[in-house]
C-alpha cells in the first residue's frame, strides 16, 4: 500500500481511538489532522502548501447562508422549550388517550412528532419529554424499559422530522458532494440539492417511523397489557368534548408555527434560512403569550401585521407608492409588537437562557465543522478520496453494494461518533463516489438521515442516552435505558430496509413539489 494512503487510514484510526478515549471532537479532528499533515510532509507524502486552502474553506463555512438557518432553528427550539408549551400538550394528549392500554405511550409519540417539528433539536426534545412524561408513566405502572425506550425513540424524531438541524447540515454537505460529483463527470453546469428538497423527502419516512412506533406500542398493549396499563381519569379533569376543545386550543399555536415554517419552505415561498427566521420570531411570540400577567397585544399585533403583509403582497405591488407605504406601516407595527414581546420574554427570564443555550450549541456545531474541514483537507491531500472511491467501485454489487457498505459503516460509526461528526467527516468523503455511481442524492440523503438517527441511541456515546440518563427518575437505570431502546433501533433499521426497496417514499414528494 502506498505511504500516503497508509497515513490516511492511520489518521482515521487515530481519530476514532481518541474519540473513544473521550477527547473533544473538534479539537481531536483538528489536532490529529495537523499532526498527520506534518508527518506526511516530513515523509514526503504531502505538501503543506495544501493547508493554504483552509482559510478560504473556513470563510466559506462562515458565509454560507444555508448554515445561517442552524442558530435560528436552534433558537426556535430552545425558546419553545422554555415556554413550556410541551407540558400542556403532553398533559392534554395523555388524558385524551390515557384510558386505553398503551394510550399514554401513544400520546408521547404523537406529541413528540409536534415537538420534533417545532424544535428540530434532539437534546431539547428528549429533556422536555422525559421530565414531563417519565414520572407519570412510572407512577401508572409502565414498564421502565418501555417507558425509557419510547421517550428516547420519540425524541430522536427531531433528527429526521423537518426542520431538523441535522437535515440542514446534511443537505448542505450533500449539495457540495453532488456538485463535486457532477464536475468530476464533466458537467460544468451542475444541478443542486436544496435543503428544502431534503425537508420534503424526509416527511413521509418520518411519519412512517411514527406509525411503526405506534404499531409497536399497540402490539405491546395487546400482548403484554400489564407493561402499558390504562390510566384512570382524574376526578374533576375535563373529559369528552371539553377535553377535545382544550387539546385544540393547546395545539393550535405550535401547529400553526410548524405549518408556516415548513409550508413556506416546501411551497418555495422562503428559503430555509428565511423560514427559520420566521420560526424564531414565532417562538418569541408564543413564549410572550405564556408569560403570566403580561399583556397579549404585542404578540397579537405581530401576528395581525404579518398576516396583513402577506395579504398586501398578494393584492398590491409593494414597489408602487401605495403598496410600499402600506407595507412600511405594517412593518413598523410588526417591529413595535416584536420589541414589546421581546421585552416580556426577557423579563420572564426566557431570552437570556435561550440565547446562552443557542450560542453554546451553535459554537459546538461550527467548531466541529471547522475541525472536520481540516480533516477532509488533509485526508484528500493524502490521497484518501481516491482510495475510498476505488474501494467503493471495486465492491461486488456495483452501486448497491457500495451504498450498502457505506450504510453499514455509518451504522457502526454511530457507536463512537455522533451524527454531526459523521456528517462533517464521513459524508464529504463517501458521498461524491456514490453519487458518481448513480445514486439519487435525495434518496441517499434520507437513507443517511434515518441511519444517523440510530447514532443518537447507540451505546456508549448516543447523546439521547446521556440526556435521558441525566433527567430520568432514579427508578430508571442505565440498563433500563439500554434495553428499552433495542426494539426501537430495530424499528429504525426496518424503516431503512423499507426505504431501500421503496425509494419513492423519499423521492415522490419533492418530485411532486418541483413539478416532476
């Protein structure tokens, strides 16, 4: 084996070993890459002048408008978490379905869908659901393993349910890989893969996972009803029509926010970054409405002004004098309402905590991205790209065999790396050769997303397991969590098999929205 390729393999092994030893991800990627660049230069296997491309690459990351959606979606999710909307949803939904065996578990899954679509952040979702539902499920006699597994699996829906931050990052990396593959093939007017396409393609697979989770809980209720007992209604609690009306009132705000954010992206009315900004403002308004004793007019003024702006844009030419004047007045009203709503949220203590958490998560993601950029640069400098391309091309089965090998490798890497690391390190290396071999980029992206979803529940480094362990009641042990996730990981792998044989589940909706 040539020396550069041997160094590339040793670099990957060194990164995995240090990550398993507990070293920080971003610093490990950057430090190991620099060390092997120096070793390669000393042995004549690499020219250090290649590192001159690093500043331009980092500048490209920082100025990427698509990635600007990341802090905005994180802000939206954390703000919704602070405003405690999830608690009302879970309580009301639990009462609606709790009288049925397994009903509380089904309620957790259904609410998890809304939270996943509204928050887009796994950590925020798992903490919210676990704190609210786990004590209730245990108090009513649920099997602790099933309770922990249900909460963990439901929370990871935030990774595949748009507008998941993981989908934004994966869409950006796949777009880069798709364009690189087309340029390599001689197409100098390459097509692109948008984050909106990936959002559209993720909806049906995500809902399929939800349906499979519910079917599993129904099967448990039939075969082992003692593990998921029904809940006796509380005296004086609303029931029947009153309960349904309360559920409607609780759901209307988060559902409206989801429809506005996702609908604007899927219909092509806004880019993911623009929709993320709307979602962040919507989360602020919802939080302001939940501040005790605060007037409601700022949030209502913002909503009315925004609706009027949409109507104005449909009826008038906003470039004309009259349309421009009306739009200016409505924008001023929107700004005034938003300033007062922000003041209410700040006084309630929501804003500072949300900004702190958003800054921490955004800095973590971008620091990993910068470290991974250096890693991929050195890996390419050592000839690793060509080595991977030849290895995948030589596998039996052609493109199918190569994709299967990559899916297996990503699944196994989930035991030592989380989704962000795999997206930044592995996808840029393996995606271009797979796309050159004819893989559909949208289908490949969703296969990777569902596969990466399992990385959040892999022992020993699955982030969901750590989040859940940190907030779970003492009655739930680490063993309960690890055993409880097994059936849900198997369900996710079954969903991968279904997507393999029925790729239209991922490609039909984006094709329809694009007029194909």
